[in-house]
C-alpha cells in the first residue's frame, strides 16, 4: 500500500492544510501560542526528541544524520515508542500535519518522524 504523505509545518505559520489533523510534536509548548489555538490540534510531547538529544544536536546540519539515527532509536524505546505508535495510528486514519516551533523544519525531528511514518505505511 502506498504510504500516506505526512505534511510538515511551523506552528507559527498560517494554516494552509484545512482538513488535516495538526499535531504539535515539540516537547515544550511554543511561546506566544494559546492552548486553544487552531494551529494546534493535538499535542504529543512524548514523541519529540529528548532534551538531551535536542541540546546535543542544536540543529547543526553536519550532525543531522547522527541526530536522525539517535532519534529513531529513542522512538523505539519506552514512552516515545508508545507516543510514536499513537501518532502512527492518527496518520494512518486521516491526513496529518506535524507542526513544530522550530525555525528549520528541514533539519528538524519532523523530517525524521515523517520518514518513519511513511516507511511504516509502506511496509
């Protein structure tokens, strides 16, 4: 079966994906965003990278591949694993847009998550 494409967006950007469930996948709630803001549908902080991994990575492009490897390992264990399975179920049931406060979406955990979700659907 062809995998469902998962969209990626910044939480601060205007909503352009009407009809998709927007899932905030950051460990911390974004500054300046109300809890009832329509740019956030659900919040799954447990699926975000650990604070330790996030600090180590620091969005350094040269470390992205190692970050992706370590983050995928985190998602295979404990609470993150449960949260990832919950996210996968949501993405399988309906269109999903993963949202983050991160400025550099292409170098963020969203790209790793989207790849893992697409691979899971393709399997």
